[in-house]
């Protein structure tokens, strides 16, 4: 569901490796009976000027993140739901709207 945070193996941009990290589901993309998702990377690295959006504890309706975290609207992958690990949190509608606006502003 859009707004959920799941654990997923997010590939590096050069595709040489991948890191297990949280990802935010921002859109579902259906192809017949296959369900893929557009997923924004979540990082624990603060990168000033990158356009990333901080996630505070009160931005989560349920669940929690283990560390201070930021959503990277500029780091999006399309992934099949079969590769997702657990759903660990869900963000508030207010924060989701802000993140979706940031994603749209890139296009």
C-alpha cells in the first residue's frame, strides 16, 4: 500500500551491489496480474542540498525506524512486491503528500 515502508534490497546506481534498507512505496504499477511498486530509497545519511525529506517519529502512523532517516525522492526504483521483506512502518498522509509532491517535481 502506498505510504508503507518495507525492507528491500536496494541496488546501487552502478548495479555492482545492493544494500538491504527501508524503502517507501510511492505508487503501484500493475501489469496484468503482476504488481510492481515505485519505491523511494530511505537512508540514514544526511545529505544537505539533496532534496531528501526527514522522517521523524511523529511522521509515522505505525511502526518505527531504527535510526534517524531521510526519504530520497530522487532515488526511485520499480520493484516487484515478491522481493519485499517485512513492512516495518507507515507514514502519515501529510508526510506522504509532501514526499509525493517532491517526486512529481522531478518530472
